C-alpha cells in the first residue's frame, strides 16, 4: 500500500511533538522542514512515517529527527540518512574472536558448552549401535523385565 503525502502536511513525532511540515519526498525518505524562524530540512525514512487518524506520525522522537543530517537538495545522500536511523551501513556478521561470548564465559565458570552437553547425554558409543541381527532385537523386545524393556516412562 503506497502512501502519498501532500506538501504542507504536518508530521507528529512518537512523543506527540510537531516535527515540521512535509516539503517533498526523495528516494526512500520524506523531506520535512523543521523550525519556526531558522528553518532546516531533515529527512525521515518512509518506513518510519505512517498516516494515523488523518495526520502523519513518525515512529521516532523529534530529537532524533533534529539530530539527523540536514538535507541539501543538490547533494542529497539517502544512505547517510538511513545510516543515522540505523537502517543502513556496515553490518558485523563475524564477531571478534578475542571478545568473550556466552560459551567462553560459561567455560570460565566450569559450565560445558551446549553441544558438549548434548553429546554427553548420548551415553556409550556401543549402546547407540543397532543390534547385530534380528534374534538379538527380538530378545530385547520380548523381555518381561520392566527395567530393561524399551518402554517409555509412561508405560512402565
């Protein structure tokens, strides 16, 4: 659903302050003129602006908009605006291996990492192997001893 905005329409912040008036739209940003005497133009990502009960509402505070880079119509950089609002820029996918994480912190306190805990619950290696032949399997199934029978805890 594409929204259209009219020039001069007021934009209200998440904390119910009037940010300014719409002066245009460029790229993925809505251009808003702020201030009464000393007017400046700032951009708000379109994903942060929604129409609610006949007025435009931004999901950010007025302070965040005022701290955003001022818009220069000739050299508008939408990426810089998106970076200010946390929507763009370099992302770190591989954390620094020298920094502590939950696994190293747990090891420092004597807690096994989760993969080692899961491996530890498997038991002996030989107990995980299937029976050698059908006779061995039948003996296990036909046992009348409830301690060795392959029954769930609910059937014992």
